[in-house]
C-alpha cells in the first residue's frame, strides 16, 4: 500500500493493469435470443444496474471492479458483500458493498478457535462458511477499530485472492 501511494511509477503500473483487466467501460452483457426486443430490454437493465451497482448508489460496477484489482496489488485480496436493497431502482435489487480487507478480522473471543482463521470461518474441510467483518467507526478521516463484528455468510461475500499455499485462508500482497 505504501509503495503504491508514494511511488508514481508503481501507481501508474497498477492503473495500467486496472485498465487492461477492467477496461474503460467494464464488462458488457450481451443477450442472444430469438427476440431482439427482449435482448435490448435485458441489456438495458444490465447497463442501468452497472451504473449504480454499489450499495451506496454512487459506485459503478467499473469502479468496484477497479477497486478489486487495486486491492489485489495492495492487500493481495479483495472482498465485497452482496446485499439486497429492496429500495433500489430497477428489477435487480442486489448491490455490492466493498469491504476494506483490514476489516476482515477474527473477533477476540474466537482467537484459538480452529475453525476461524484471519476472520474466515471454515468447515472441517477448510471450505469458507463465512466472514467476520469489523464494524467501522468513522472519526473524521480515520477509521477506528470498535471491537464489534458482524458475520457475512459465504454465499453473500465475494472474496478473491490467489491461492499460493495449501491451507491458505486469505490473500497475500
């Protein structure tokens, strides 16, 4: 993180990588059925959702994907909670809530629990079951550790990292 923030060459390298992976407009959704009217309608729904895919209704899908690639460089992983926003416009109610990976932690009362590693609860076969996310307390420009956590089921969390070692639970920058 420090190297990217203080070295413009590294920052440029990361930004070039983001452009190569995500592209300037992100992924496109192409529907191919026998009904061209249906195809256009479904593609329009996708484009509208992608403009406001973030849970805060401000982040686009392109911005979220770019943050994932940047986070792989900075933290070695990325995490995003999928939430159901019933008040969201349009037929797609799923929204994406990016989670800074510093907030993925093991709650203190679970230290020593063999099923929890680095904030990831795993089953007997080491498959992820869910994630413990620290509740943020915002104080001006700072995020302060509160000691409070919430649990996100595996099905509701997108967690990406490169597996480089056996038994690995999280990414490595």
